[in-house]
C-alpha cells in the first residue's frame, strides 16, 4: 500500500482522492491551531505560495492528541485557520496520529520514517526532548508522532524522503523541497 491508496476526507467532509497528488512533492503535517507551534502555519503558507506552481502540495491533518490544542469541530478548525492564517493549502479531517487509533496515513509515514530524535544542538530541540521525557515519557518512546507540527516530506515518486520534528521550522526544509522539486 502507498500513501496515495489511503482513504481520508477533507475537513469539509468531501472525500479526498490522494491519487491526485501523484507526481507532486508533498509536505504532510499534523497540525493544531491552538498550539504554540501554530506559528508554523504562516511559513507553511509562504512555502505553499512560493512553490505550489512548481508542484509542492502541503497537506495538513488537524489532531487533538497533544494537550488538546485542536479542540474544535471541523467547521471551527477550518474557520479559525482560514481567518487567522489565510491558509490555501488543503486541510483534512481531524484525526489521531499516534497510538492504537492512529490513522493509517500516519501509521504508514512513521513506519517509513522512524523518529531519529530532536536536534539537541538547538535550544528548542533540547527543550522539547526534556519536556517530553519529563511530562510525557510514553510519547517520547518509539517511532510515533511526538507532538504537533511533525512534518514528512514525500518525493514525486511517493517515497518518504524525510521526517522533521516539531522544532524544525518549515523554512529549514525549503532547500530540500527545492531539490526535490527540481527532480
């Protein structure tokens, strides 16, 4: 099974045909609009505007599993993201991204790109590692999603190219996106 074979709906309830994203470079992100990392929506939107015409798609999957930072229903989440961040990339239905109830999309992604740790050379990476180890040690274990705004980059052939944790800002991935788009 590939990423494109998964079943999911857009946030407005319409069925999403992921095969329409074949041949594109995808940045798949689990999001939460009330999270302090939601500031990344701004840079994600900037990347989308800059590279969408070259074949970049950003696919956002709201999730309420981490400190209940996505509490609203689908229409509330969509309205907030539209009004606050002016998002034009696709938002999908709210799902779970880790544990027994993790959506198959995120089961697939984490199986293809295991957790390699946080960059503890940065203050934010060190903080996130310590925060999870102290407050949520079960979340820190294994390859599951660790927090909101974990990002997966998928190349034009559908291969998961890389996993970027919460503390990796979207602009840090831009050079890799540009390289994948040029292939």
